[in-house]
């Protein structure tokens, strides 16, 4: 559900209110039944779920069940800020969802918005969900990918300050998302021969070294490595024209060098439909592409589009994974939020 002080309960309640979404799977909501009920009541949504204490959650035969953590009873619309309690609660939801994935109880996990300050106040060292999942599953090669309509964009760097990126920018950092994106496009999205474009770091792709040498010193060698590995990749291209070309269908995926280089076009084009996917994990994890929006909590103003898209993509990826698996999994099409 995400941070109980944010809009997670509202976007979850609204997204799963769509019968077409509910038909895609069976769902467990790790969160607070009281907050979900309050959000649904404000939106005039009739309850479509049933409640169970979180410690009693097992297999879900049909529909939607809320795994309720009623021990976190201090939250309500009046709590519209970062708190240590919110950090503890949202991390508890994530931890239990991860354990359910490990047990094979779930086919995918969809995460609602968390507040990074709340996590810090609660004493957690992770800057975000991506790093938390990578640590939980012991993976070293991972990255964010954002999906928005025809755009699929993987990031070479995620939660790192722009001025600090210079000290952490190397060939491996650029090669890794190219490799992971190529695999994801083939395995999850059914693109037999992906065409990948790589964005430059500097204006005008460095203009032959006039505006920086990272293109020739780091990005181009990473592209050569990827080509030698059999990946169809081109670049580096100036970022100010690359996304337009990708939208025209010239590329199946794009690798961006830093967070906002990817997120600005994504959110401009599909603010209410973008989905965050973690590449490199042995499980499927998608997420909303927005924050906790404390300023509109309790006002019935949160748009559920990103949550709806995240649920739909998780179900689609889970279905594709089952279809291509050598041995079918014992679990059914359950997706968790």
C-alpha cells in the first residue's frame, strides 16, 4: 500500500475498483483496511474486498483480500507528513510482500508510493524500493526501467546526486542497463530482436569533446561491449532528440544516463500512466511512478492511473513468465500490492 500517510490507500482502492483490472488476477493488499475503506467511501466505491489479519494470509482463491496490519492504527487523513511510524509501516508491508514472493505465494509484487524521508526517520538505509529489492534478493546487477505507452527507458544511474554522478560514472554503469534492457525486452515484452538507443550525458552528445568527453571515454566503449555481446544498440544520441525518435518507433528501448533525463519525458507524456519496473531481479516488481502526495491526502483527488497501469503490467509480465517457463509454477495468477 505504501506509506499510510500518503495517497497509497486511495490509488489502490480506486485502481482495483475497476472490474477489468480485478479480472486479471487474484490480489493481496498488504496495508491498512481502515484507510482503504475510508478512501473507497470518499470515492463512493462499494467494498469489493474482504479483510483478514495479515498473519492469517494464505492462498487467495478469488478476488481481493486486504492483509490488514491493524496494529498501525495511528494513521488517518490528518497525518499528511513524513513520520518514522509511516516508514516502519511501509517497510513492513514491503518485507512481508517479499517473503510472500520467496514462498511462491505471489507471482508479482506491485509497490505503492513510499516516502524516503519516512524510511530515513525509521532508520532504514535504503534510498528507495529499487535498492531494497536488490538487497533482499542479493543481486548486484539491477536498474530501474520506466514504461509509458511506447517508451521503455532504463537508467544508468538512479538515486544519486547529479554532481556525484561524475565520480561514479564508468563503462560498466552504462553497459549494465543496456544488457538488462535487452534481456527484459526479449523475455518480458516479446521483442525478438530489440533495437536499443543510448542517450548521451552531455549536451549535443559532447560535440566532439567540446562539452565533455564522457561520450567517447565511457559511453561509446560500453556500446561497443554490448555490440560484441550481440546486442543491437546505437548511440550515444543527444537526449533532446532521442525520445522523439523512440516515440516514432525507431527504437524498442532507450538507456538514459540519469534519473531526470528519463523521468522528464516519461512524466510529460504519460504522467498518470507511467510504471516503474525493476530489472535484474529474479521476481517481477512494478511500482507507481509518483510519490506520496501528502498535500492531497484525504481529498479524493489522487489519480489511480499509474497504480492501475502498474497492476496491469505486473499481471501481463507474470502471465508471460508463466507461459515461457520450462516448468509451470504451482501458484495461480496472484499479484500483490
